[in-house]
């Protein structure tokens, strides 16, 4: 039985609002598909994205609602602190574990759509800094769906498009302003609905976790993969390498891609270095205060010991401060 591609899932992160605006402006008013959008956003507060995108093009844009049917010619955006999923022909909102520090997460939406509608889905990866969306786009293609990626040269942040194209080189590529035409053309293509290629066990497991969470239990690590030797930035638990992937999960379900994990480790290291610098500065101040007290009491030997300790800490702080200054300068040079 032939059918058309009628579910469009869109993922964006840093720099993604501009890309989304261009995509929405180019989608036709008679689009025979539902469009679901995840933009990585802070977990607190509300999102103004529906109102912003609603003014950009002819299709109505609304906040996603749990259990709402997928209506053609409509755009639905994820809400803060909830994964947006496709389940049994309707939208689902989930409080499943974060993925690469995000909820909503692009990969969670893509993976769920691949599972629910197979070849009927079109995955679109827009601007973003890391590799979010790559694993989900691979799931879509593996299930017979179509892949569309913003031209990295056109993206404010090229990381997500570049990573997606590295793993899915057959994806359709275009600037954001042209992506609406590409998506519209793909919705008119007929595809075979059955049989659908089977999802990998790891994708099924991750889709289940995003939708249902872990309940009151912990993830059975033996079903995930091998120990990675890394710890989760969110909870400091041990991370397992998911079978046949470069992704990781901890026992409470937090998921990380390779690039996202590396980025968080950089952030953890920087925080630790600044904490160490603050501690050294406080130690210098305390030792000098104790040195003065010892001098006032006539304890010359004790005073010299505190002075030596302050000098040692001062040298260490200077070295650390120079390192941090160099690191900041290198980031400014490369950005």
C-alpha cells in the first residue's frame, strides 16, 4: 500500500530561530503534512516560539499538546522541559530523562517519529553547535524516511548540519530559505508503508526511555552496552556506551552524544579551574592574615611558615590565572 510522507520533524539549536523563520515562510499553505518542531531551550518559563513562527508563514503554529492528533497543514512546537514525541498517530509530551542535557531533545523527537510512522517521516536538521539530531536522523533514514539538512555554509552554527551530513551523506541539502520547497516536494512522494525496516534494539530502548522514563527503577546497564569509563555530567553516575553507537546512558537514563559529552567535560573542567583559583586566592589571604597575627605575637618561625605558604599559593594562582587567560584568548581567536 502506497502513502505519502506526511510527518515532518524539525530539530534546531543555537542559531535555529532564524533558520526556522525561513523554513516556515517557505512552506505552502496547503502542505499535506504535520510539522513538529523541537528547538533546544531552557527548561524553565514559557516559550514564545509559537507566536514568533506563527507570524512567519501561512501555516498556523501552536504549542504541542499531549494526545493531540497530527493535523495536516499545522505546525506544533515543543514546550519547555518536555520531550515532544510521536506515538500512535498523536503527539506525546514526556518528562523522560534529558538527552545531551536537553529536554525537549531533537533526537528524542526524531527517534519516536521513525518508530511510529517509518517511511512517512521527513527529518529536518537546522542550525546548531554540536551533534544533536544526527542519531535521530540516522534512525529516520534506517526506517525508510527522508532526511533534509540545512546547508552548513548557510547555518549560523554549522555543527549540527555538518555532523548530520557526515553520517547521512544522502540527505537533501539546501539553504534555509529553500528548505520549505524541498520539504513540500518530499511530502508529495509516495512511499511503501510496509514492510518497514526494523529499528535497532538500541533505538527501541532509547525511544522507550524518552517516552516512559524509568519509572521507579534504574536502567539495567547490561541491556545498554559496555562501561565507558566516563561519568554523567548531570548526576555523576557511570556512563555506559550504547551498543554499536557513540552515545552514552547512565543508570538514571541521562543520554549523551560524543560531542555533547566532550563539551560538558570542558565546561566541568573550566568550573573546576575557576573554583581552584578562588580557593588559592582565599588561601593566600588567610595565610597572610595568620602571618600578621604570628608577627604580632612575636612568633617569627610561625610567621615565616605562613609567608612561605602564601608565596607558594601565589605562584600557583598566577600559573592558573595565566592558563585561564590563555584559554579565554584562544576561544576569542577561534570564535
